[in-house]
């Protein structure tokens, strides 16, 4: 008699995805009059700070932030980074946003001022508009000719391709070489796709397909309109680069030339390279071929910067090409790093005078509860109402960050017990495994004599 294998229950595989701490932020959550909604765009509470940030956004749009910056001041876990992200989101999806910690400038490989300069250049975008000669249309025919690979006779590689493009008014057959043929294969171009080919560089771009009738609710391609006019035409191409991208491109050319001469090159970008890039960008702007997009440079733990870094930032804020500088700190009156001088937030007074200071305050219980609910949805953690209440209590009595950190351990404990929802007991058990800062300090004090000094 044949044995029948036992059928085991297959548990659904939990999707692995990386969720950032502020990936749910979509803006500042303001109405048309600039008033903050209690819950909107992933933001909760902090109404005064968000409304102040909304005024900053309007000043940026009107070009009234030249020579100024923003300082976010408040205790840990009060949403300073979330507000900085919200400001960048309000300015538009293309707005460059660079976040760094004040401690990141202390590198053994580069000078502090070079790290800050690179961060500033990464925060400034250049939207370039170019008119290029292109071939654009719907692919009506495509034929690719192959040859044997020179090193592997069992592999075929494209040699050339013949492709027919059509518009509402025109039709043209092109014969292209192996580089373009390889791109057609890589992009999986087939009959019915709308593409355009740069006549100068041979670069192929696939824009979508013409959808005459909807066959599926979900498709892997974008539906576009049927092109009109001639197949061969001038097309305005718009793309965005940062000043740092342009710096690297020009510096790479210099490195290649210097390598041929045997001259060693440092990792820092020479000032003359940046000067030349700025000159070229200004020419493009004056000719109407480009526009500058000042982004946001957010420096958390700003008290970690030293007097040299603060001096550099003060000078950088006066430049024509400078991003919106947003600093954040949770320190009160403390020493300016690198000096014996005490100052509010560890920032020199001459720089503080240039900053619009926004305060954040500790969250109340209702705000903590809503933030935890949003984080649970974002991280796909099924919390029962009792578990949410327990986490809210922990967040109020201890800290919001500690409550957020307990959610995933509590989910794992619930899953081990075969439960689909996290209970209050799972949260309490997770809190016995992972302690907060106060408990950690108490433990250190209790066993102080046993710790190494």
C-alpha cells in the first residue's frame, strides 16, 4: 500500500520590505489657509511647528529665504526630522533632500569643509532642458539580426536591428547598429510600444504602450497617447541633475587625464572644478536652457558641528547657489564644539541670528496613540486595541521611540504563540526583554562595581 505524505499547513510568507522611520510623511498636513490638521500627510500633532514650517515653505516659494536658515529645537522624539522631511515634500517631488548628522563631518578621508560642501552641492538641483533630434513613434515592426559571440559560440549577440516607427501622420524604417539593438533587447521593446531614440547618442527610451481598450486592471506598462507629426523631429528633453553630479562628471574627466600623466588625485573635488561647473550652469540659466532647484540640506544633531563648520555654513548661506539649510538639535545651553564658549543649543550667536527657530514640544497621549497607529500600519504590524493602549501608556510614561521599538519584538512574540494580532501581554513581555534608557541606567548603577572602568 502506497504511503501518502502528510500535508503540512503552509504559512503565508511575510513580505520583507525596508520601512524608513519617516517613509509615511507626504507633507506638512496643512489646509488651504496654512492651518495644521490634527492628522494629515502622515503628520500628527505639533500644529504650531507645522504651521510655522508652512510659512517657511511659502517664503521659499516666494524667494524670501536668501541668507536665512531654519533651526528646529525640541526634546528627542518630538518630530523634528519629520517636519524637515515635510518641508521638502511640500516643495515638490523633484526637490533634492539631503539628510545628515552633525557627527558625519569628522572623517579621516576628507576635510570637514569638503564634506559639507559636497552635501550642499547634492542639495541643489539643475533642471536642464534640451532640444534634441529624435526618432519617436509606435513600433509597428522590429527585426533583430544575431551573430555568434566571439568568445562563446553557444551564445548569440545582436549585430543590428531594423525597426519601423509610426505616428498618426508618418512612418519611417530605421536600421540601427549593435549598441542600439542591445538596448532594444534590454528594454524588451516589442510591437505596439511607444519609444524614442536620440539621433545623436543612440540612447533608447521606452515611454509606454498605446492602450486602445482596457484589457487588464493591473498592467506592467504605462498607457500613453499615440504620437503625432513626423517620426524624425526635435523634442524637448527635461532631466534633473545636482551640482554634485556635475562636479563628479567634470572631476572624472580630469582624473582620467591625470592618471595618464601618472599624477595622483585626491578624493576631494578641486575648487576650480566647482567654479567651472557654476559658470556653465549660469550660462545655461541665462540662455533659458536650465533652471536652478534649491533643495533642502537637513543637519540633525547640529550641536555636534564645531566652530569651523558653523563658520563655513554661515558663509555658504550668503552664496547665490545655496540650498535651504535646516538644522535640528535637542540641546539647551551648551559649549560650542571646539571652543570654551557656551551658547544656546551649542550654536554661535551670529549664526543663530540668521535662523528662523521653530519649537517642537513633547507629544500628549492622544498624539502618541495616533503616531503608533500610523507606524503599525506602515510596518504592517496588526495591533489589538489593548496592545495599542499599552504601547500608548509606555510612550507617555517612558518615550515614544521606545514604544515604537517594542512593536516589532511584540509582533514576533505573538507570531510564536500562533496569534495573528499583537496583544497587550505581548507588548509587556517585549518590554521585559528590551529595556528603556531609564532602566538601563538603573541597571548600571545597581551593578556599578562589576562594570569595567
